[in-house]
C-alpha cells in the first residue's frame, strides 16, 4: 500500500490572511446553526478584533416585517451571526450614495446612514438586488479567529461580489469550494455529520 503525501481533511492552507473583504469558508464538519457550512464575509479585522456576516443563512422573515417604516422589500432577512441578534445591519452595492458606508470589496459596502437607505428603498432607488440585510453579526476577539484558523475550522478565501450579494444562497458554500479547486472540491461530498458514513 502506498502512503499519500497529503491529508484531505487538512489541505494546504491558502496564503491569505483574514482581512476586510475576504471570506471565511467553514470546513465541512464545523457544526452549529450559525457556522455549519457557512461563508462569512469579513467587514473589519484589526487589533481590536474581527466583524463579519454569514452570507448563506436566510430566514423566513423580511426586513419590511421588522422595520416598520420600510414600505416594501422583497429580499429575505439573513442571519449575520450569533452576536447582537436583535440588531439589523446591511451590505449594499450603492457605494457612497449611502453616506457613511464602508467599502469592503470593489463593489460591496457595509452600513451607512440607515434613514437615508430607507428613503432609497421606499423611493425605488434601492432593492434586494443592491441591499442585503442581516440580523446579528459574527464577532471574534483579538487573536480568536487566528486560533480557529490554526485549528482548521476555517479557510480564508475570496468570493465574487455577485455571490456575496446573491439571495440564492443554498449552494454558495459548494460553489466556493469548487472554485478553490483541488482537495476542496471533495469537501462538498462529505456528509454534514461525520458519523453518517
């Protein structure tokens, strides 16, 4: 029998480090309602800690059901993470048309003046094609995320902006793995629970 010189459960890590605009892709056996098979967009990473939003956990709620002065919004409310789940945050592609926005990728921005955004939604200038809402967020204390990456819980990668903003989130974990290639493609075939083999 020939010994293999690699381990599919610990593939070669990317050279990318956590940073705003990069994503964390959960390894296939990471469990839990928030992070199991999740993709987290990092919006802030510095010596004070890390903030991000789970992109692929939608709810059956809509922002116009929880924010009374949004007249109509077709996009679902997403679960951003376990921290401050009673708060609302948003990503958008409206750029500096929303004052106070923070640029995260070439076209995706984080936050800004919420009242101004509501006016844009109500006037039809913004829609679920350009705005994605989140209840709660994902947060890590200084050094905590690096420890989880060292334990092989996450792979640091990038994701196309259209996938960051998509509402069709059921398969983006698998798409991201396939785009990374090689051993990562095999991760999509692993059962969600390793005891089911």
